[in-house]
C-alpha cells in the first residue's frame, strides 16, 4: 500500500463465484449471499402451529398474498399436516383444499408456488393449477409415481430427509452420526433423482429438522448446517416454530409453551442459517424475517 492509498483498499473482496440456481417449472431462482424466504401456507385444520387459521380458500389466498407483500420469495402450500402423529388426509380432501388456493394465488402473483405433498396425484394437480415446485417430506419416495410427475412436469423438487413417517418419526429416532448419516442419505437421494431423469439443476435438498430427530439431533444439524452445502445444490432449512425452539426458550417445561411464542427463536436461527450460507429458510412469520435479512445484507 502506498502512502496515498486509502486503508480501506485492503478490505478483502467479497466472494464472487457464480451464484447457485434452482430451475423450476418455468422460472429460475438465483441464490446469492443470503437466503430466500419460503413462506408456509397451511390449508389445514390441524397443522401444529397455525392449523385452522387459514382453512378456507379465501382466507388462505388472502394470507398468501399478504406474505408476498411481507417479502416472501416462495409460497409453500400444504393441505395435509405432517406434524408428529398426524393422520394422512384422503387424496380427494387434499385436492379440494389446495387446488382452488393455488389457482387463485397464481392469477395474482408471479411468486413461485410450492406444493407440500407426498401424493403424486396432488402434485400433478397442483402443478396444473400453477405450482412450480414439489416439496415432498418423503424425499419423493412415498409415492412411486412422484418422480414421474416431477420429470413430466419439469417442476423443481425439494427432497427432504425423514426417519420413519409422521405417525412414527418421533417414537425413537436414532443415528450413528446424525449429520453424516443425513448427508449420506441426501447425497444418495440426489443421485437417485438425477439417475431417474430429473435434471440436477431442479433438485433442492432438506435435512428435515424435526422429522425423526430428537432435540439434540436438531441442534447438531443446525450447528453443522454448512456441511450440506457440499451436496452442490440448494439447501432448505425448515425450523419454524418447532418444538426444540420452545425447549431452548423455556427449558424442560417447553411442552406447554405456545407455538406462536417461538417466532423470536425462529428468527435467531434464520439469521444463523443465513450466515452459514443456507439457500432457503422456510418460515411462518415472513415480515420480520425479510426485514432482518435486509439488515443483514446491509452490514455483511
């Protein structure tokens, strides 16, 4: 540095590698230095956090459009709860819940819509109604036709890890090494999806916080979330309002804490995930999340 050169010239340059892309049905999402926000829209009477609050087409559409106004980058529409010990919803009921909502939303916003389902028929109908993404908690393994739907439609896919099913996943989850075990599963799942004919650019992966994991498993996954970036595709973390946050906030008696009190804890984890380079965070409360990420962008 010369005597006349300002000291700030020695500030390290920001990372300039090409941004990660996620190719959807007709759109492409670009991930740069901070995550996109996937907003949860539950069209159910029994989801663990907000079931029943938007359980009608009009209420769900109004809520979804409000989330877009708040800063949502993706809308994740679900018509079947996957909370622990929840019971499956009949296919016709799930269709009746989500198809009118997706049709109405897609006419009023270009924000990509994701269908949160493990049923191929539901995914096919949702994509026909305007969805761009299949978000499947079974990793596209629960229904043998799901991979074909993804290939035929050209939709983006998000494959999640879950040990067991929603009815059994919290009975006795165990791993030899939770981070590496789930990394290996997701690595193999990506390879299987690509081998089946899904383009690598269409695959997103989710380690499945809260799905067949103990409190400590969830903590370990979040502490080492950056490990999953080595999978070479977008990584989604869905931690919003989950029980382990209540335990962190309230200790052993957290089972009695109200889910809606978990938004501050959710936001704290969202910011940590942003700093670790996670591509998508899936949350219920969008406005404060989007504002916090905007501030983070401004100072990092």
